[in-house]
C-alpha cells in the first residue's frame, strides 16, 4: 500500500520504517529540512535500538523515502498518518497546532479518497477537529474528494519501539460508522493483516473510544507506578520491603507483575504529559479526576525522594561534598531526558551546595544540552561529565543510581568501594539486594527497603 507519514519524530519514524518493513511504500514528510537531509544521508536523529537497520534496509530497497515536498507526499499515500508532536500547553492541555496544520495540508492538496490516521496522542474529539479542517480546505477549493479520519494510537515504548511495533500485543483502531468509515476500516484491516494472521490483535471501536484508550492506558500505568511509590515510602517508615510486597501482590493474576516497580519516579514524553492532558480534558467537562491529580503529585514528590534520602544522611548543607550519579536518561535504552528524574536530583544536589560527576551510557550529549538549560552557568561548573561509570566515582561521597541501565546491574563492587570516599550507594531503582550489599560492606539505601538497609 502507499502510505504517507507526516512527522518524522520518534513515533512517525518508527511507524514509517516498520510499515515499509511490512512491504508498503512509505513517504515520511517533515517540514524540518535539516532532519530530512540527515535521514536521507543515512543517519538517525534519535537513539532507538534496531531502528537504524530497519530504516537503512527499507531505504535501500526503495520502499522508504524522506521528503519535505508536501504536495508530492500528500499525493503519494492512500493512507495519511498524522504523527506530529502534541506538546503540552501551559495549562497542561495538548497543543494541537501541528496536528491541525497537517490536516489542513492534506485537505489543501488531496485528490481522491484518503484515509487520515491520527497516530499522535490527541485528546478525545480531535478526529472531529481534523475532519473539520480537512473539509474546510476541500470546500475552499471546491473539491469533492471523500475521506475518513481514523484513530490508531501508538503503544510504543521508547527503547523497545521497533519490537513493540513489529510484535504488538494489541492494535486499537477507531473508525466512523459511515460508508467512508467502512472503506477506511477495510484499508486499515489490510494494512495490519500481517499482525493478525495467527491471532486477531485488532480491537475495532468508534473513534472517540480509540482516542480515549490511549490516555486510559497511560494513566493506568502511571497510576500503578505512583501507587507503588507511595507504598514504598510507607514501607520505609513501617519497616517493610517493597520488593517483597511487589512479588506478593504481583502474583495475583488480577494485579499482575508489570509496572509495579517503585523507584525515583516516572518521566519521559508520555506519562507526565498524558496524565495532565486527561485531567485537563476532564476539567473541560467540569469533572475533576482526583486519582490522576494524586498520581501526578506523588510522582512530583517521588522525584525528590533520592535527594531527600541524601539530605537525611549528609545534611542539607552539602558544600564541599561530591556525588557520583549513574543514569541520566528517563529510562534505559534511550537518550531521552524529558522529565527525567535525574534532572531533579542533580538540581537538588547542586542547590544544597554539592558538586556531581554524572554518567549515562548514551545520554551524555543530551544531558549536556538539557542540563545547560536547567542550570545556571555557576551550577553547571559543578557538573563533571564522566567518561565511564568508574570515572564518575572518583572522590565521591556516595554513588546515586537513577536509571536502571543493564551496564549498572552487575558492577565490580570492590572497585566501586575503592573509588568512592565512603562505601555508600543510593539506589533509585532497587537494582541490588540489600542483604548482599551489606555483606559486601556497603551502606545501601534503596526505595522502600529500609527494613533491610537501616544504617
Ligand atoms: C509509555 C508507554 O509504556 C507506551 O505504551 C506509550 O506509547 C508511551 O508511554 P515510555 O514513556 O517510552 O512508554 O516508557 P515506559 O517504559 O512506559 O516507562 C515510563 C516511565 O515509568 C519511566 O520513567 C520508567 O522508569 C517508569 N517506570 C516504569 C517505573 O518507575 N516503574 C515501573 O514499574 C515501570
């Protein structure tokens, strides 16, 4: 099938490359000439495992093209995916200007039937606004072409996006109950048929329910995390181990094991933004989502927990003290630092007068960029960008782990002990067993595990 993807960000690029991998002819359109040039030169603007190979393979096979030519790109696809950004407005609502601009471009240039697929995460009701924009452009030029707007939200995890796309656990598609909607449904069924051969993975529904499903999924996952984080903080007080509790409750199939890890808080481009946007939508209908408000507040507090544990141990005046920080990206296998807990921790330590040496396996460049935005020049001078995990430890009072990269999971503890001034570890992701850490001679501070780590 011929497909156009509007927006070559993380979602658009993964979607375009993977749809080409399935044998479709894909054109990825972006207004950013620099990005398109970069993609055409064989480079990938983001760190996403496996993506570079899929892009290269399909570009070489002539199935994947990158373009800034709006007219030719809109003409190409019978399916037009809108995969542009929906950044938060100041009030937490999603900014739809890029989505609606894409819709207007389609309306301005389309000829013949088109299916317009909303891939971007957009508030309930956006498909209707997209439809109105397209129709207005068609009317303005007296064009009578038919079209249908479909909602097909993505459930891609950064760091596993190619795998998530190629092996989906579900495909959610919302179509209108109209003749155009039926036509769109048939094309979408054909597009996703490779994933449904042995097992039907598509959930068909109306457009608004599909739009809602995306927010509901992310809000539910964020809720689980904040709930566990709140319990972990109580576990610290009452002397229980949150990891034991996690196993204990996760084995109930009604609860399940995933997304129950207490830690330094959730970050990234989706959870914080989507939770806020859903709350905002509710407010538009005079409803308050009390649970989600709490989820957000708990997460905000949780990003401060590591810093507070450090302050409890070393005091609030950290002048002259130096700390090593491992893990800067908001989670492993990505260089994304949007809403990353490490940013909050570093700011806290610097505000209390400390200096830090930071290390991340892939996010060092991004860290330099975002920390320069977060911090004053004076504070930035107290950040050293280490060249390896061990390099970061030199002269540090303690090691603080914020992201659970695989490379941090089985380090050489003897070398760590030798490099640090004191054998103290603050572990924001509960990577190690407190009893083994104690045996190895460490003072170990996890999240929600104080029964085993009391100093
Ligand atoms: C998320 C959704 O999982 C994905 O389906 C959606 O399309 C986009 O948003 P992503 O933001 O890439 O994906 O990361 P995810 O793996 O879900 O983790 C989000 C955050 O939650 C990370 O900061 C992670 O560290 C944190 N987390 C996750 C926890 O603190 N505890 C957990 O148990 C799981």
